[in-house]
């Protein structure tokens, strides 16, 4: 099994890496690069066998066939990538190291590099040096202005490209209640092309599970990582995250600190897996925190960053030679090159003679060391690098005309397929939500309590009955609204992750999400109305009851729409709930029950209150126009003359239905548009 495998065998123990550059690391010797895509299959196998056993299943061969034919090789070139952020306030200090208050801060300063298919590039640097920022920029996911050029096989970033890029962020985002198997299966169904059958997709998932050594935890819930809901371990989560990206067989795989927090054996395993993937013709870029020298030797290329400035970018094996040539040699021969590089990136040169406290009290030294490294990079490495990056970087327009963007290339699965998978996933995730039980309890208790309070209310007490109807309108205005407000803000990280890898249409997600909520949203009011209506002694007519129920359900849909819109616009739970309660209070007050005669300048408020329309409809359905009630001993009055109903204006019920319909559709459109505007690209 995976866990038992020895780490990658690299038996040659070189005394120093400086003079002993492994020849295989040089691009000109890279077999994979030189060979056509079709011939790389043997490479994949052998390299995967190196660290991870490929299951010897007949399906594997069939699938690897698919993997090979769909693998497009991508050379990633980035040139002079700069990125700066505008700081909100002029505060001095903080994270910013500059002395004078500045409004912008440069996070990346002209980083250049090239990674070819078959190569594994590592980004090194101390924490805060800009590794994540650079990686995000390379994935085309950096919001804001990135200057410089980043090309993928000569083409700029495009939406068809984003499906060929796998991006594993540092923080894993999952639906916590789904198991490892379910998580990967849904990803497979969303991301694998429709040319594969369901069976083949499932086989691929099995293969990934075996390949990543997740067999033991395949049926465990992923968990949210935090103390909230414990699931699988951190290393396993990371591997699931990588597995999700590997499923689609990306041509370019970008990973942010895939080994942080893992033990060195697991880290080794992950990196050798990455190298295996690279050798199969992919381009792999990873940031890495603290590589051991064993890990370091697996990298083909490194980019070393110090405060956003690169001071090395090129062959991993040559870095010591280069640093030696500009006068930086490690204190002792066996030093891990990664340690040495990180020390230098922090501006620390550990001298053989001096103690380890050296450097910590020489801030000026540190700054000048960093500066000299950066300037010698500019002088010695940059010109050649730039030339290399620009060489063969064909005219982008030629590429674009050669590969016309075909529409079937845009989406791997159809809208309907995406909708079905998302709906199923949503229902599965919801099933575990503990608050479903709580909500049923809440609704049942409120309905029985109000049933008891209004127990067989006397039809002559119009005021009481009308009060019950208003309560229906308000309760089923509040309740769905508050549930819906959470929908999008809570799913935001997931949505962002999946949308930026182009997994599905926003509309299919949106429809699946709202449809998935419907069963619960419609069953609860049905239970409520059934109980309270008959306990409360409202008009004992099946038609009236059914109409009342229909109106309430309609009201629920409108209120859900408003909640979704508020959530989608604000995308923040706290803000959205606050605004929702204010909105609801306004609608409650303007509903027409508490006050009938509003001052003219504010009377329009009731026309935007959906509770007002619902209330009117409920009353209109409950009492017919000529209905009378006993308003005194032997006296009969018309219900419509009752003071609380007189000014309600019950003569245009279809108008109220129309108003609610407009709100229903309007809010959902607003919610969708807000969601779309909040999306990357
Ligand atoms: N959106 C942002 N707002 C404020 N600071 C940022 C932002 N993005 C990056 N930074 C800053 O840029 C620096 C580099 O960040 P990052 O790329 O995450 O570093 P690394 O991954 O190397 O630790 C950090 O000092 C961080 O505080
Ligand atoms: Mg980082």
C-alpha cells in the first residue's frame, strides 16, 4: 500500500549540490519536453511507480488513455510580474516595512520565470515574501492589477484555460459533511468530460483514492478542519484537495504549500507524487515552506523570493553554484540548499566562525545582503532569463487563430448534468444539517401554541381571526427570509473555489441551490398551516383552506427570494441578518394590521411590503364580500365594514397576486445578478 512504500530512491549521496548538478534537471535534456505527448505514457507509469503504486486494474489503462489524449502540454512563462495593493489607511508600521506612510505597497517586484511541461518548480521564500500572491497570479485568480505578462503556451489567460489549470489553495475548502469518496465523486461528475460514462468517472475516483493513499479514510467525513467538526486529518485533507485537482488531469498544476504541517515522510510522498505528475507531461508549480534537502533535490526549478523581489529563478541544481559565484557559500558543505536560500532571503549569512545569533542584530546587514542578492540577480541572471522566456514565445495571435475557441470546449458537462449533480450534492449535505430537526421542532411548537391560543376562535371575533391571519403572513415572511439570508454567504468560499476552476455555470448552481431548499421550505409551512388553521377555527371550508395554504406558500417563495437577494448582495452573514431584520420590521409595521391610516408621504411603504399583499389575500380569501358576523345581540354587520378591514382595499386581489409575482421574480433576478457580479471574471 501507499503508506508502506519507501520514499523515492535517490541513492547517490552527493557531498555538495553546488558542483553536482543533476543533468536530468536541465531542460535541454528533458525527455518529456522533447517528446510528443503520445509517447509520455511510459514516463507516467515509471515515475508514478517511483513513489506511488498505480493500481494494476484494467480500467487504469483505459483511463490513462483518456488522460493522455486530453493532456495538452502547457509552458508557463511569466515575465516581470508586479503586483501592488493599495493600503486603506496611512498607518505606519504594521506589516509594512517602509518608514514613511505609503498608500501602495509592492508585494511582487518583477518576478520572471519559465516552467516547461515535465518540470516541477518550487517557490521558496520566507513567510510574507509573496509566494501565495505569485501563485495566485499564475493561476489567473488574483483580483486587482497584475502587471507584467503571464502566458500559457503563448496565450493569455482565458476561461478555457482555467479548466486546464489545477489550483490547490493553502486552505482546503470542502463540504464538511461529505465523505472523501463523495467529495471526489461529485468533483468527478462536475469536472470530467461528458465523453466518459458514469462508470468510468467512478473508476477514476477509485484510482485517485488508491493513488493518494486515501483508502483508509474513504468513508470518513472530510470535516471542516477546525474544532467545529473534526473529520479526517490535515494531511488527508490536503491529499483530497490535490485529488480533486488531479481528477481533471490538469496540464498546469499549481499548489500552495502542499506539505505544510505534514510529517516529512508524507511531505516527501506528496512531492514525489508531484514530480511524477510533472514527468507525465504536466507543468507543476508549488510553493513550499521548509523543504528538506531530500525534497529540494526533486525540484527542477526554483524561484526564491525575498520581500517580493526574486533573487534566483532557474535550475534548482545550479543555485549553489550561482550563489558561490557571487560570493555566498554555505557555512558547511552538507547544508540543505533550501535552508541556505531561506537564510539568504532573510538577509542572514551564517558564517562558519560565528554563532547562530549572528545576523539577528544586524538589520542593516540584512537589508544590504538582500539588496546585493537582488541586484546581482538583475545583473547576472535576469538578462539570460528574459531571453529564455521570450524565446519561442510565439506570437499570441498565431496561437489564438490556430486553436479557435470552440463552444464545446467551454464546458465539460451540460447545464442539466451540472444541475443534477449539484442538487444531489446539496441534498446530501443538507441531510446532515442538524438544524433540520430543530426547525421542524420550532415550527411544530409554534403552530401548536398558536393553535391553542386561537383554539376554535369565535367567528364573531373578527379582530382575533384577522390577527391570526396577519400572524401567518408575518411568521412565514420572517422565517424563510432568515433561512435564505445565510445560503450564499456561507457557501461563498466553496462557490469561489469551484467557480474559479470553471466547474459549473453559475446559473445551474443557483437553480440547484434554490430548488434544493424548496422541499424543506414548502413542507414546513404546509404542516404549520394545516395544524393552526383547523385548530384556530378558521372558515371550515376545504377551498378556503387550500387557497390559504397556496397564498402562504407563495409568500414563502417571495420571502425566500428577498433573503437570497440580501445574502447575495451583501455576502456577509452579519450584515445580511441585520439588514434582513430591519427590512422585515418595516414590512411588519407597514403590513396593514397595526396601522391603517398612514400619512401620505410614507403610505407607499405598504406597497413594497410583501406581507401587506399576503395579509390582504388571506383576509380576502377568508371572508366573502357579503359575509356578515354577529356584531351585537341579534345584530349582524358586514365583515367588510369591520374597522380593521375597511381600509385594506380588498377589491383587487388579482392585483395583489400580480404584485407578489413581480416581487418573486424580481428578487430572484436581483439575487442572481448580485451573485454573478460578485464572481471572479
Ligand atoms: N490583499 C492583501 N491585503 C493586504 N496585504 C496583502 C494582501 N495580499 C498580500 N498581502 C501581503 O503581501 C505579503 C505577501 O503575502 P503572501 O503572498 O501571502 O506571502 P507568502 O505566501 O509568501 O507567505 C504579505 O506581507 C501580506 O501581508
Ligand atoms: Mg502563503
